[in-house]
C-alpha cells in the first residue's frame, strides 16, 4: 500500500484528493492549517491521518514528515489566492502568497526527499493553475506564483528523474471551491460558457487527474491541464 501525503487536504481539491486516493487503496496522510472541523470530518470519512501543519513553517514541516511513514507520493496542493491590482497588493500579502504557493512546495519536497532518494523511487505532484500558464488580469501575484510552480515542476523532473523520482503538475481551470466562492454567479456562468466543455470544474475532476499522474510510471515533467478546454 503506497503512502501519499497531501497538503491542504481539509477542503476543496485537497479533500477530494484525500477521498480519491483513499478509495484507490492508498494510505493517506494530509496536512491542514486552520480548518480543524473539516479536517476531522475528512479524516473520519476516509480513514486518513490529519496533521495540523503550516507549510510556511520549515521546522513544523520537518517534524510532521519525520512523524509519519516514508512518503511515496507527495501532492503539493496547499495554496492561497489574491485578487486585486498589482498596485494594491501589499508586500506582506505578496510574500505570504509566495511562501505558501511556492515555498510550501520547497519545504515539503525537501522533507520527503531523503526517503525517496534512498528508495530511488517516488512521485511528486504539484497543483498549479491555468493562470500560471497564461496570466490573469488582477491576479498578477497569484499568476506569478503558479507560473513558478510550473517552472519548478519541470526543473525538478530533470533533476530527480535519474533517481527514479517523477515530478508532474496539474493546472486547474475554474474549479468550484472555496477559492472561487467570492466570484459572482453571473461571472461563473460566463466562465462556464467560455469553456468548450460548457461547465466549470469540480475538485473531483482535479483529484482524478492527480490519481492518473500518480500511477503513470512513464510520465514526468508534464503539465496536465484540467480546465475543460478553457486554455489550449
């Protein structure tokens, strides 16, 4: 039974991934930061182990990973968003966004990597965004951070491939989660109409793509769009 660690697993895409991987027979551990009730509910439903861990805290990540079984699949899903003009984002908001979206991957990868290198095997999956591919007005900071995730994925795939470790990335489009809850119904409807498949995505759409990549032994360094054709 392979052991998967999922960050940001208490809600949204992360919770869907916990459910999907548990149903597929994986041993699942997930990190969460603040949503204690949701984390308990997801853990109770799936049998997964929930650990409260802030991915911006290097020592907390190190201790959390040291307390669990070796990780064979790491899913870096934890992320935050920011909507607004570049002139309006504060330096603290900018740094927080990059510390979670990019720094969290750096910390978690470095925590699980020794065991993967020893085993000469492993799988790292990152969650980016289609805005990291094409950019979005009023989401410059978020787009920049997700663009960094895409570049990091490609670089790590080349660096770690000779050690038997695969690194891939999913690039979700408009997914109906808490992160898009602030978007009005009319705007979401317009976005669905602009999508060739005629709808916005669900967390389960992304989770199924993650499961596919986890089991795709000859795929590495790839960015898998999960956007219904919004960006092609």
